[in-house]
């Protein structure tokens, strides 16, 4: 049984709301379950719900004219999706699909906007969350434009580690990313062979471990230090 209040409190977007606001949100929320690879919503649908991942993982993607999926990012438990909920009347820019079996708490967008108006102390936290996403997107664009393959893939792995941890601070210990080499290649617009070659180089250096449908980074600091001194 999903505790909606606990899920909302665990989402960074709701960190600026008082407990009274969370309690008011619970009766308006609903919980939906999704099988692996089941669509949560499609690109172009009306932006009606703000979604918070209660369990599992969700991938954000787009499709080209030929129906080929372009993977943008995979979000983990506690993350929120539905950025355009802040712009009423705007359709969803990207699609969302359950990357694993997942449960999602959905809150009506109009209620969420009304909740923000009633509790304006939430705005600094919400603006910080939106700014962080924008900063992350701009950083990825810069790296894709200016860096070589080794740095691009290595820094993307570090970015995915940050996403995997969510709001938790970086700490010593391994982080496992539930993505395959195909996923990484699709996400970065690169060939599987090129990504595989670079990942094997990282593996030979002891910086990552390649598993079944996952990649583990044993020590993020070691990977970061390697990238700072590597010649690409």
C-alpha cells in the first residue's frame, strides 16, 4: 500500500511545502501502477498531472518520424516528471514510459498550482528544482558540443549517478545505473560500438563494472579524477 504523503514528502519538489499542504494534497492524488515498458503518458498529450515516482524507474523519451525512440533520461524513485505542469495549456513535450515496473503518484496540475499559490514559501525550493534541471540540460549540451567521446560518456555516467541518488549527497560506495550500452548509445546519439569501446576502456581501468542490463560505478571520485587527467 503506497503512503501518498510519504511519497510526496520524499520528492524534492515538495520540500518547501509545510505538512499542512502535504495533508491537503493527499485526497487529490491518485496512485497508478505500470508494467515494464508500459506508457505513462505520450508526447503531445495535455499536461494534466504532476507525477512523482513512488517505486521503480521511468524513462523520458521522444520519437522521430520513423517511430524510433530517442532516450533522454531515466528517473528513479522520488523524482518528479511533468515539467510543463507549470505552464497550463501546454501539451507534454516528451513521452514517459515505465523503465521497470513502477508505481506513480499523480496530482492534478491545477490543484498543484493552486497549492503553490496558497503556500508561497514553496517557491524558492521549486525554482531551485527547475533551475537545477535547466542547468543539467545546458551542461549536457555544452559537453556534447565541446568534449570528445571519452569525456562525454564518462561525464554522462557521472550525471546518471547523480540522477540515481536523487536528493542524497554524494558518498563513498558504488552506484548502479539500470541502463544497457544500447541505452547509453541511444541517449547520446552515438553508435553502440563506439560506446562499448569506451565503456570497456573504463572497465579495464577499474572505473566501472558492466553487468546484465546495468553499469556500476564503484567510485565516482575515481572516475571524475580519471576524466580530469585523461587525454581524449
